[in-house]
């Protein structure tokens, strides 16, 4: 986040209704602004009282808060019904306390609004500038307390008053709203508002900048910071940084690169350091991870402490290094950097406590936290990234614990619910190669009975997990498939619903894509979904939901999920492949043994056509954009995971195996054996390579015994389990026969996550 100019409080100077002279001075942790004062709803001020109010404003601008507060108290005593004077007193007292007692200040503003008969809830209908300073203060408190939606609602309601407000005050309002848009991951809104901000700055003169910013750079708690001749230049620099951040957020890398190059020689050290963060972010999004790593290491340290700036650059730097190593595949190293970032974050938060306690203990009450401390902590963002690192490093249980803590704070994030479901899936089945392990393949033979010519082998019952004699509650937050089913349902409910399909329109996919392009779904604490990404994410949730339903033997629900998945536009090749496989499996399991549904089995045969598999890419190809869609340069996301099958040949062989199983269920054992042999004894050498999954041995033995091919069954047992047979065969006499099993999804590879890369 950029160190943009934002006011921490606004002080309103009372004036005579007859003269109409006076200022509303907004000052605090950043820029200050001035605007025309409203007419007080009380009797007119005397000339002496107007001079007293003027001196109070001057003391406030100079930082003489004690003298200012004394004068304001006198005005409040003389005019107790003047809500403007009451607000000035509250602001001066709040600034004097170094921005502590925030809740008391908020309650005072509510009381002032009640006295002035302003409706806080109905701020969308603001028509008079009288309440501008009051609502600005409330929006500022909401911003620092991370109530960004409420802050955006108030600030957007004040924009129509631009013609009635002083330019400096309107400039401060625009700057705060721009920063709010970036916090809410709304780059399009920020870029649209930037035109107004740049217009106001270009029209401002030195007189306006003298009222809004101080020429002397001081600490963040000094109310005089940001006033003077340098305020205009600083506003231009801040707008430039905002534009770069918005362009990077919307993935317009070309424009962001040009703007960064044009400002490489900026004289400000703070601007240069922030620009270095943006350069690293640009390299990260472009896939140049080594360059991003080098740029992050070259960022110079800041002389200011987090207690002064309200931000901890060390936390951002460690976190960004972890994100780069995440996409480099070094997940353990990334987790190490994130743990360092968490320690730095705890240290930055404890500095406030130690400074306030002053040797009297480290416990600080909630109302004693300064305003800047509300937004300094990045605890849950770091926990989110650490959970992703652990998930991709093969530690789903630890990742589940971290993400569960994050979901308690961000329960409306559908991507977090999908991550929790993926943790449960990975815990139940860590990899697709589990069925190829020797201990699993040994289950084909349960044991040996007898000796000599009476020696017999007892065949196993299968590799399926033994059904649990109990039912686990889906509401319990544990990494089980039952809880994963609840997670994917929550994710689907939190996604926006598609609009009704227009009557007479035949292009359903185009209708859905055009609707998605109008949406931007923020996913705090990191990232957002918009356009085609929203459709692709829904497909990822449906893919995981179908797999979970099949594992829980809820085949009817799996059928519904698969039908929804295959109707989605912009599917990736792997999602289309898995959707057909899962749909075929659901239809096969829905058939009744006594009255086999030939329609379901025939549908499964058509779905399992190996010739339909031409690609198995994880990332989908971008669809052609119509002329009325906004043109943006999208950067390909770096690959963070691999999935199986990762090539077309292996995917076709798995589909042939499942097709063979369907033919066996239909009773056509010849076709089943033909497809099964084609998987292993392919004349072109395109069969599966060993080791083979355990499913093959059960199915091959089943076919041989059903067709009376006892000698082939014995040969398979001797070739595979020679240590259990009296006469091991010659392994070179015949190639080993095997076949693959249905591949479960590598859940975290269905939709590669985007590691959060916070910006300074």
C-alpha cells in the first residue's frame, strides 16, 4: 500500500452566518484540505468570536493543540447548540491524544450528527456540503478500521458535491477514495476516478496547496504534515503511484511498464522505494521470477519505523519473497519466509503496545490502540499465504488449520472455502501415484493357503477404502470429505448467480461470458475474480464438488455437478476431461443391477471416447473477445503445480481402461478385454508404463476368470506376485500386463492459486 496523503480528522471552523467567511480544515496523517464552512444553526458570532475561531484554526494548523483546544472550548461554552464547534472540539481533542480513543471519537461524531439532524445511514442522499467534513471523518475512520465498503459508500455519496467543495478538500476526498478502491481490488473504478484526481491537481495553484499540505515533512502524527508548496508535487507523485498499482492490478503490464520507466529518475526517496516494489510486482506478474527476486533484494530499507508510518515494509518484503519462491516451486523456503514475515508483523504490532505501556505492562485496551495501528497488522493475509504454501508442499493438515483461522475472519471468500475443500481432498488422497505403490498392489492377493500341489492363492476384495461404521458430521471443521462437501457448497453459494438466459438467444456461452465481464468479485485477503476468471473458478469448484460427491457415493449429486460443469464456457482441457470421466462414473453407478439402464451405460460409452482427448492442459485457452469487450493485456500465470495425467497418451489410456470397465458391466467381456489389452500391449508402444495401478490386477483377474482363461490368470499372478508362487516365470518371456485406474483430481492443480503480492 502506498503512503498516500490521507486526513485522520477534520476540524471545522465556526463563522458568522452574515460574513460567510471561514474554513473547514482537514488535517492529520497525510494531506489536509479546506472547504467552505457551513452556516452554523445558531445565533451569529460576534467579531471577537470570529477572531477567536480564526486563531483556533491557525493554532491547529501549526500544531499548537493545547491553545487550539482552549479556544474551541470557549466557543462551545458560548454556543452549546453549535454542532460545528462540537465537532472542532472533538477533532482537536482526538488529534491531541495522538489518535488514541478512536471509538470515543466515533461516538462523538455520531452525537454531533444527531445534534445536526444528519442521517448517517442515509448518506447516499447527501445534497448539502454542510455535513461534508463530518462524513469525511467517518469515512476516514472506516478506512483505517478496514471497513472499506462502508468508507466507499460514504465517499462516493460525497462526489456529486465536487462543485460545492473547496478544491483542496475535494482532492483529499478523491485521494482517500482511490486508496479505498485499491483496498477493495477495484482497479477499473480507480482508473476511472484518476482522471478527476489528475484534473483537480492540474488546476490547483500554490494557494490551494498551501492550505492542504505543509512544506515541512514531519512525522505521521503531526497534524501539520503535508502543507506547503510541496503538497502539489506530492499529490502528483501519489496519483502516479496509484495509477501504476491499478494498472498492475488489472494486468495491463504494458502500460504499467511504460509508466514505471518514465518515473525512474524521481528525486523522492520514498517514491523510488515504492516504485521498486512496483517493478518487482511487474516482473512477478510477467513471469520473470528471477528478476523479481533480485529487485526485492535490492529494495533499500526505510529510516522510518512502523510506529510512524503505520506500515511495516519488512513484512511486505518477506511476504513478497515468499510469493516469488511459491511460483518457483520452493514451497518450504516460501513457508520459511512467511514465518519470518509473521514474526516481523508481531514485532511491529507490539511496538505500539510497548510504546503505550511505557513500562507498566504490555496489555493495551482496544480503545487505546492508535488509528494507524488498526491497519498495520497483516496477520491474516500472511496466514492465508502460509496455508497455500503448506498445501502445495504436501502438508494439507497444517494448511487446513491456518486456512480455517482465516475463514473465521473472511467467511464470504469462496476461494478460501475451495482451499479448505482441497486440503481435505489432499489429506484423504495425497497423490495420484498411491495406487501404484507395492503395498497397494499386494492387496490383489490376500494370502496363501496349503502347500505343494494343493497350494492356493486367496484373491483380495479390492483397493477401496473400508466403509466407516459411523457417520462424520459435515459441520465439524476437520479435513474430511464430509466437511469438504460443505465447503464446496458454500463456495457455490457465494458466487454470483448467472442471469436468466434471454429468450430466443442461442449463444449461451457468449451470454455467460458477457455477463461475467461486467463483474469484479473481491476476494479478501488476496486477489479478485473478474470476467473469464470467474467462470473458470466456478468450473474448478464444480470439478472438486463432483469428485467429492463420487467419493461419498452421492452419485446423483455428482451427476448434477458434472452436468453443470460441462455446460460452463471457457473450460480448461483437464476440467473437460475430468467432467466426462466423472459423469460417466456417476451414470454407471446409478444403474440398477436387476434392471440395467442401457441408456446410462451407452451414455457412458460415448463419454469415454479416447479420440475426444486431444489436450490435457490445466490452464484454459482464452476465448476470442467480442468487439464490445474491454481489451486488456493478460499475463499468463506461472505454473505452480502438476497434475496426472499430464500428457494426452496417458489420458487416453486411462479413458480406455474405464471404457473397458463399462463394457464388462454391460457383459461384453470380449470388447472389455480388447480395450484393456490395448492399454498395455499397444503395437505402437503407446501403452502404459509400469508400475501399474492396483486396479488393473483385480480387473484383469476378473475378466480372465469370467471368460474361463485360467492359464492367463495364473500367468498374471506369477508375473506379478512371483514371491507367492512356487515357480517364478521368466520375466523376459512376455511383457507384463497392466492397466491404469481412474485418476482422481489433483485438487490444487485444478485451479492454481494466485499468491498475494502486497504492494507498498
